[in-house]
C-alpha cells in the first residue's frame, strides 16, 4: 500500500513528515498531542495507553510533559504506559537502565500510578523471557491496545530495538543489539564492552498496532537515516521503512535531521529554484557525481534528463556553466594555505600579504589539530608562517586507567633511579590503584587522576605539534574551564572561557584562525569550543584593529568532511606529507589502537583521517580536476 502523495515537493517522501525550526518547538508540539489525548480520554472517564521511548530524542518532550503537570495541572492518573524496550540483562536500579531513565525524566515528576507503568524486565532468567514477552503483548491488548506510540530512530534504522533484519510482523522478544547501536550507547556505559549485547523490545508488529505513531529525530547525525526511512525502499535493512506501510504515522524532525531529504538537499529535483551561485555549484557537482562524469563533459541532455533543465534554459549554454563551476573548484585548490608570496591572489583562497602570517590553530581536544588538518599545519610551518596551536580542553576523560598507572610507575622509577624521595608519589599510587579497583563504569575520576590524564594528553600534544613543526613557545594549553564543569553539571556560563580565548588572541594578533567547525552535535565539545572562539573574535572586533584582517577558517573533525560545493580552500598533500601527518597523529599514543571514546567509527583516528582526505582528493579527481594523494578542506567563516 503506497501513500498517494499529491505534492510535487514531497514526492520522494513516503511517510508524512513535519519539519520544525528546532527540537524545542517540535517537542512542545508533541507534548501537546499527548496532553490533548490524555484530556480527551479523561473527559470520557477512560484510560489512555501510551507507548514510550527512551534515549536522547524524547527528553525535551518529557520535560514539557512534566511542566504541563506542574504548571498546568495535567494529571497522568488515567495514563497506562508501556515502554518499548530495556537492555538485557539489566537491573532496574542501575544508572543505565531504562527504568532509571523513565523515572529521572518523567515518572518521578508526575502523578502516574506505579501499577500503570510497564517496562520490559531486564532481570529475568533467559528461559523465562519468551513467556514474559507474550504476557507483555497480552497486557497491551488487555488495556485495549496502544493509543499512541512515541518512537525515536537509531542510526541503524531501528525502531525500539528492532535492528536490521527484524521482520515486519515481529512481536515483543529478546534481540541482539547491532554493533553501531552498542557504540552509540558506549558513552552511557563508560565503554562499549559494558553495553549489554541484548535487549527485550516490542516488535515492529506490536508498534504497528498503535492507533497513532509519532517518530522523532533531531540533529544532523540522524539526517542520513531519516532520508533512508522516509525516501528509501521498504527493507528489513532499515526497519523504520516498514512505517511507510502504516496510515497512522507521522515523522517529526528538526531542520538538521531533515536536511538530506530531497526537498532540502536537492530542491531543484522537486520544484523551480532561484539559481544563485551556491545552489548552481551544488547542483552541477551533484549531476557530475550522479552520472559519474567529469564536469566539463556534462551535456545539454545530461542537464535536461536529470531535473536541471531549468538551469540549462535560464543560464545556459551548459558548457559555460560547466566551465564556470570547474574554475571555481580549481581556484579553491592551493598548496599555499597561508597565501602564496609574490603571486596574484585575485583567484586564490588566501591573501598573498603579509608573506609571513601569524596563524592560530584552535584544537578542541589535544589531537584534533593533527588529525583534522595535520597536513596543512605542516605546510604552514614549512612555509615559514608563525604557527601557534591552542588546545582548548584537556581531553582528560579519554585516557585509559592503566595508562595512568604506567606513567605514575615511570615517575616513581625515575625519581628512585635519581635518588630522589618517592614517598608522596607512592602514596598517590596506592590511592589511585585502590580507586581503580572499585571504579564503576562512567564514575568520575579522582581529581589527581584527572590531572594525570590531562598531563598525558598534554605531553602527547606537545610532541605532535613539535613534530608538525611549531615552536615550543607557540604551543598553548587553554584548559577551558567549561570542560570540567560539563562533567559536574555545574555549568552556568562560558564567560571565563571567552576571556581566556580573548587573551590569547590579543597576544598573538593572528592573520588566520583555524577552528573546528563541527556543528553536527549541538551539545558536543567541538560546537562549544567554536562558539567560544566566535564570541571572543566578535568582542575583539570593536577594540582590536588586527581583527579586520584576521580570517577565520573552519576545518572538520575526523568523522565527516565538508561537501565539495562548500569547500573554499582545498589543500593538497603529497604522499610524503600524508606520512608526516600520520606520524604526528601517532604521537597521541593514548588515543591509538583503541581509544576510550572511539565514537561511532571503528577505525583508528589516523586511518579515518587518511581515508577522509583521500576520499576528498578522489572526489575532486572524479570531477575532472588533478589527481592528488590527499586533500584537506576548509570553509571560510565570516564573523
Ligand atoms: C529507545 C529506543 C530506541 C531509540 C533510538 C534513538 O527506547 O527504543 O529505538 O529511540 O535508538 O535513540 P536516541 O534518541 O538516543 O538517538
């Protein structure tokens, strides 16, 4: 049964979808849906049966429901709830359990009756699970079935914990979690190895029986899977695509999560557009990639047969458009990231003057500089620029405990070998070892352990930056206080961080600032670090003249890259520079082999960095530009 879609603009979308400006606005609207339903049922003296989800996505919805209860008197006495899932095995009082999650975010703050709450039981014996699951289904039916089901979507495309491979008619059952799902959960558990491998989940069939389903997704990280779920073919590989078969479902997303849907990502395919420079560049690059042809070989027919006849008619002949875009791409490529002395800079990304620039590379964590732009760092230093590097946070959460023991052991042995007193260190060592023996997953380290972990990363950063070619006195550790406050949840402002950053900028008076421009995770360290730099620069604009000649360049972290149409400076690396960059990354030994926080990518950082820059180089080459070993990409940010 496929949905009749009368709107041209959404013709690729197979699930009704609403886009909100941001997660807050969307969450308030969804909470309102809940409360309307609850009140309607209350008026008839009926119970309402809600299917609830956990995870990051529903948090603001629950927050708004709590507010409605506290401030507007919304009662939950007629609510019966069934949660989608629970890890298995899992004790309800464990911090990571979905029982604890639901209490913390909702149940402890409203008047729902305890006997109305149902969450799959993670404490059962394996042999009892099957019967329990049947009983869970029966209970839902006994209450008359789910009136409303709230869902999030995992990056595997799971709904509930129905991972790829789940059947459309599956019921409540025990399942094995997908590796990506476990990696996504690893932060909550203090490492993937602590994440349970199994869960009990309602099935796709259970979810389908709900009379109304709302599925939500926020931020850019979900954009790919939202597109697959909404525009892709129905397939067990992306279980959320099964929702295309339901007539009672709505997808609710924010702008970022919607960004890869055709109507936003390639609007020319679904409506007439205003062909400004940016959209023309994006569309022509897309056409070349789509047809696997170099830009200069694209023909009138290629444009007409692929939804770009409007551009061909308005701005053709197409060969002129091709040349124009080809030249733009060509001009972004430069081996002179600090500008080329003595050469005209009319068509170059950076200014020729001053010949020797002062550059600051801001690195949110102690290794982002070399991982993300190590080749450009090396080039800037080789070309004689005064390169400073500023490490914004200590990164001290991402060091293994046994590395701490190893460094303290080294210090004790070194002092002993030099005939120096070691009692203090030995005491510390004993305390640290005892702490580690009883340390729980995710427990915050003792202060002195945090210090040692920070120092380990500091020495590695010095080694990396020195290897890249910068002078010791140009290596700065800002230790921005927000990073530690994050952990203790006592953060109220970034004022101190901004002032520290302003101080460094005033001292260096840079011509170029390089900053990590990762906006995908709005609460992540990189985004906060960027906002601090931006605020510092903006404040300095009124008093410091040098700011008018200081350009801000963004680079991206290890996991994704700017799209080709966005890139304004593309710095090619020679094979030798790729190796030098690799060795600079190797200095970050604590992050090698198996980092504490690998993120959602199982590859080592240096491999990610190399594959990413190689992919960028190949992408340029496929468009018909020269073939390079690797390319690092930058976008200029006007502040
Ligand atoms: C949670 C659940 C999962 C999550 C999904 C998205 O009960 O069943 O399907 O909804 O993994 O998780 P977040 O919202 O954390 O991105």
